[in-house]
């Protein structure tokens, strides 16, 4: 038998076992001492332990002495069982409260984290990917059954993501992004509206079940709208048409330990030594063995930059290289000139 999660429950199991043993001993004792039937003996033990009644008028002296033993031990065990049950309930409630407060403290310390609204298949998939990449996130889910099925390592808030209190509890004002992955488009629209009101700078990605819902989600404030069905259809078609390209992108973006190169985005800060330099002048390729595939600017994505193209503060370098080289590039992109 697996051990109980709380000491109070373990004590209750021990006391319950002792009560069963006492009832068995009492039944056997009365059967042989008084010569009663097994049922009469069992019945006598029950009413003796519970002090409901006593058959002492039918008992001989030895039987009454044995009855005293059963009463003392039985009543003692019953009171111990009541105390252990109360202790277990109190302990459970205290641990639940302390666990909730601990989680609230952990959520409040988060900064630049992600909020996942909805713990369905899409929400769980996003959470697994973020967890695998050591990215901090909070899940908001109002279905207790779904909450119980989630990884206990994840931070989860049981509440309604369409309401401000739940989003505030997930520290939305300090969050970097939010995923609206509820089961219906209408709920996702409400989530996006509320989230955009609470944090205008938040990066919001919404799930859409129907094509018509995309414009409503964008109007509500979503930066990106994705449809699982459209995405899967596109992915299947591309797997037929460009299977090797798909395999390459999968390998380079899933951080496969068997593959030594990855694709990453690196922000160039105003203090970076790269800011104001050309691609050739930065010597990123020569010194770090990293290939700059594109530069993402406010004006759009600039693919395959030429050696004379200039890197500006605020740009994002879409680069490919091994993990250690990409890490050095990130450090250099934030290094003071």
C-alpha cells in the first residue's frame, strides 16, 4: 500500500487497523469465553466499543473483565481516530493554503514570463515546449480536473482568464507574452480584450478554431492569430512539397541535442558593440562561426543581409550556429562598445 501523503492520514490508517484488530480479537474472545455465536460476539464488540449498550447481564465474571478491556481499548482508539481525522483535515487545509500562497509568491516574482490561458491540448503543448526550453510561464485554467492533470512543476492558477483578477494573479503587468488557447473563439476574444487592457505592451498570440474568428481576435488586440487546423494543413502540404526543408527547420528549431546547430534570435541593444556596424565589420561570421540569416527590423524582415548592410540598435539578428557560439553572440550583442 502506498504511503499516505499526510502524516495525519497515516496515523488514521494505523488507528483504523488497530480497531479492526480489536474487533477481531473481541469477537473471538466473546465467542470462546461466553460461548456465543460469531454474530452475537461481533455485535457485542461493536456496541461495547461504541458504548451504545452492554450485554454484561449475560456475561460471566471473565466475560465482564474482557469487556472492560474491549471498552477501554476501543474507546481510546475511537477518540484517537477522531483526533487523527481532525488533524488530517486541518493538515490538508493548511498545506493547501500554504501551497497556494507559495505559488502566488513564485508568480509574483516572475518578470518577462508568459501566460497560457487554457490547459487544453494546445495550451499543454505550448507549456511543454516552454518548459523544455527553461522559459518561465503561468497557466490559467478554471477547470479543476484539467488542473489536476498538469505537471506539478508548472505554475498554475485556477481561475477565469477572461476576468481581470485571474490575469492580475498571473502577474500580467510584468509578463512578456500571453497565449489565448481556450476551447472557444468567443472566450479567446474576451481573454485578448481583457489582457490588452491590462497590459498594452503585451505580446498576444491567440488560437482560432474558425477562419472567421481571426479578424475578431485581431480587432480585440491579438498580435498573432494561429489556427491549428490551418497550420496542420499547411504543414502536411509542405511535408509533401519540401520535405527536406521541413526536416531542416524542425531539427534547427527544436533544440535537438543530437544536432549541434540551432537557429536563434538575438536582440542588438543600443549599447551593443554591433550597433552601427556593417555585417562584415561586426565579424560575427569570422569570430563566432555564426551565420546571420536575416535581420528583423520595425520595417520588416531583411533576409540574407549583404556584407555592407548595417546593423542598427533594436534590430533582431536571426542567426544560426552551435549553442555556445549563439550564447557568445547574445553576450556580445549586449556588450558596451
